[in-house]
């Protein structure tokens, strides 16, 4: 009898999460085919990146400790599973009158029926450690794109699952559901791990840099690569550093301002600080490794304030993540 009841519950869960489109969904959005939606929900936010990094919560996190070191956007701790691949983020307005428990249990049943295994789950204060354990804070961490809202003010529930696809690589699904009065919100983040398309970086040479600076007084550089959420230059940046050093060596009177830029992911203040640290790393590399006079270089960070493309697509965000050389 119990097994029969389990089958019925699983089937009902799968039906409740059927991937149906709704007229009120934001334009261009769709359910993730492996996860679906809770019946009666509508998509209010949708973002897909063909290749990006992501960090999914795997254990209770100390929000107060992050706050004390001004690192609320930092997901480098052991509580986070760092991944790369295709990232899909969907926020749903769930039907009123349904509890967060009912919705997350439906997701859990449907995902288990598809072969997903639970890695971590929590509710309310269980999702947090330390002094500050208000449920809405987990919403600020897991769904940072919602801003400082109370979408997950009450009865926040979180579920992380993994689907083993063998050689195709695992798929991870994180579901956060919370309530704010009668409003119920569900945030779904799916990461399909896969290898990045390589050989996409074209190194601009010193001559091209000089021509752009003569014409526009600045040039955007995309060959300077950094570790995730870090100002550490990757070894793959060396060919571009070589060309910048060559430019400065052949033009001894040239002074450059190195300006870091980011996309719109993360808070504005954090991005400003990160982009400035990255610009400073470029200056440090040019002075230490190539002997460029530090008096000819300065560093600043613009963060997300000067986009040159739309941040609504991964292609646009990739163009915005850059280092700019400006004739000073």
C-alpha cells in the first residue's frame, strides 16, 4: 500500500511540475525541461547563459561572518559548490494559497522521479549558521538577483539535487521557495556542467592597440583573464600582457590608465571594488614582469557603470567584462 501511495504522490508531483507555458510569462522565457514549474506559476525573471560560473549552496552559511568582512557576494567558502557550464535561472510567482512546503515537496518528488538525488536541503533558520539567522537572508544569498526584497521573508525552503548523466556530465538543480504574506516565490537555478568552447580569444597586438588609442584614445582588451571572483591574472593572459608591454616600450611617452569593467552580476559596490583590484593586478604585472615605469600607469575600476553591450545576454555580458586602456 505504501509503495502505491508513493507512486501516486510522485506522479502527482510530476504533473504539478509540468513544463507548460503561461501567457503571463516574461517574453522569451521557458521552463527548464528537466525541472519544470509548479502548476499555476508564472515566470517573472528568466536568464540563460550558455557558459558561465555558478555557486550553489551545499551547507548552512554564516551570513553575519560575510557581513562583517563586507563579503555578502562572496561565494568562495566551503559552503558553496563552484560550477561552470550552462546556467539557467528562473524566478516564478507561484499561485497564492500554496505553501512553500507543498511547492518544494512537489519539486522534490518530480526531480527524484527523473533520477535526481538530494545533496542538501534546509528550511528557514536551518539554512543559516551564526548569529543572523533570519529566513529572508537565505534569499539574499541564493537568489541575489531579487535585490533587497522580502520575497523569502517567511518559510524559506531550499533544495539542491544532482542528476548523474555519465559522460555527459552532471546536472545540478537548486530550488528556493519562500513566502511574503500571500505572495509565494520559487527560484530555480540549473547548472548543466559542460566544457567551455575554447580558442575564442583573439589577441590584439601592439600595433592595433596603438591605432585604436590614436583614434579613440582608448582600446578594449579581452585577453586579460582572471580567476573566478578574483583579481588574480590567469597564465593565459601573458600574450596580451606581452603586447601591452610592447606598446608601452615602443611609445615611451605614452601614459595609460588601466580601467577594469564588469557585467551587471553582483552588487554595484562589489563590482567596483573587484574591477579596481583587477586593474591594479594588470599594473602590477606590467611593472614587475616587464619593467614598465609605475609612474606611467594608473588603475581604476568602473564596475558595471560603463556597459558597451546589453547585459541581458551572455554575449553582451562577455563584452562588458573587459579591461580598457585609456591614454592618460
